[in-house]
């Protein structure tokens, strides 16, 4: 027995919408406010691309959405720096907090945080973090 499936225009459009969401959104950021907004608005499959520069963080970047990437735009880790207030200053204690599965952090430098530059949250069962 042969089964045939027919797809109308509405079905095809539905598949395209599903496919587009699976690819995610690319957030291109060039300042701390844009970075904070991208972190707050990201969804599974999204990628945050940070332009070259030094970013003095005003808060921890909470990455609690699974399947996302944050990376420097140039591919050179020396070009993008996420920076805290230093080891002797309380304020932003950690740079990035990973609390979800399949998070990737690439091509950037993280420095001068009181506790951890990157904290993978085992208590949240964060698996397969790529740094």
C-alpha cells in the first residue's frame, strides 16, 4: 500500500515557520545594554555575537536558556573582553552563570570577577556546556 501526502500552501508555510524558529535569532551587540537585552530575550537556538571591545558588566549574565551560544564577533578571544570590578571589589561576583543544557561560550575573554568568570550551575543540572 502506498501512502501519499499532500501539503497545501498553509502546511508549507507552517513548516517554514517551524524551521526558521529552529535556526534561532542572531543578536548582534556592541554595548553592555544591548548585551543585557539579548541575554534577557534569548530563546533556544539563538546566538549572541559580541562586537570587538571591552564590556564592563553591571550584572552577571544569566544564561538559563538551553541551546544558546554567546561568542565574540571576530573569532579572536583577545578582541572581546567581559570584565568585572576585580578580585578585591564586590559587585558583579560572576561573569556568566550557566544554568541550562547545551550552552556554548566562544571566542572571548572573561576577567576580573570576584568569584567565577564562568559558573556552570550543577544544581540546575546544566549539561554539555562548551567553553
